[in-house]
C-alpha cells in the first residue's frame, strides 16, 4: 500500500477534474510503477479526502505567491529550486553551519546536525557556481571572478580510416600501431547472456573474475543497508571512506 503522497494527490485531483465530465468519481487510485526495479504500489482515497487536501494546497499556493512568503529550505525542497543560488534563507542556513561547526573539534550532536546539512550545502555550492558561470557567460560582471579557457580535451583523429592508412604506408609495426586488450568481465557477462559464451564455458570464465568489496561509506540511519560492525583492532583511515 502506497503511503499518502502530496504530489500524487495533486495528480489525482487534476485527473479527477480533467475527466469530471465522464462521471461522478467517488474514489481516486494513484499508482507508482517502477519497472526497472520491479516496484508497483498504489493508494485508493475518497474524492472527499482529496478535496479537503485541495483546500490546503490552494492556501499554500496563495501563501507562496505573497511578497513576504516564508522561505523554508530543505534538502528535498531545494533540490530542483532555480533560486537556490540566491535564496537568502538557504544562504543563512549554510553560513550558520560554517560559523558554528569546527569539524576537528565538535561535539557529536553538533556534528550529526551538520552532517544532516551536507547535501543541502553541496547543492547550494553547485548552484552558486552555476549561477556565477551563467552570469559571466551572459557578459555580466561578477566581482573577483572571470571566465578562462578550460583544460583542452584529449587529442583525437579527424579521420580514423585516413590515419590508419597513412600509418600503414609508413610501415609502422602492427603491434605498435594498434592497442589490444581483453574485454572486461562485464562485457564477457554480456556475451554469456547472448549465448556467445556457452553455459558450460561460463563457470570457467567466472573463476577468473574478482570484485573488490565496497569501501565503508557514511549513510543516514534510515538507509536500508545494515551498519558495518568494525573490529576495534582494525582502524579505518579517513582515506578509506568514500
């Protein structure tokens, strides 16, 4: 059963009103279908409940349009916001964290609170950089910053066939002219699925495949992966974390 989802509620209301001429709807079913991960969930709600919700949405929309509308930064809310780079409320939150937290000497509770802000801070930094670049590309001045030529790309042949022909004409040795390397395990797996490598042959190939374990990574408690239990005699260097 799908939990109440404000975004889907809005979609359901919009659909009900769009097709209201087709009948007097009593309930609305909203569905999330994610075929790539094999996930389907749905929720059925009465139209009366959704109409009550519509009133809350209308009030919120009016409030958001006011000149002094409250600014309430959040990780999800700020993610796609186009005003992220110039939002005073978000900037105040970010600078407050910088002023209050010294990562080298900070109480655990304060560090946890700061960690909750990391994604929002990183998003703000990216938005500031993107907005600065946009203004400079528009020919506007951003004090202390300018556009410069970036690092040049890798060299490439304008015509690979012509390059091959001219190198052959120069009698460049075959082993010096071409790069050869064995395919990756991922590519080999694809060949097995296509039947190029037979089912009896594939186990022999698998014996030669190894895969490194993932490095320890910081994640919120809500993450579905189990917490690592580290051996107290096996310290983990910060450089081992991803």
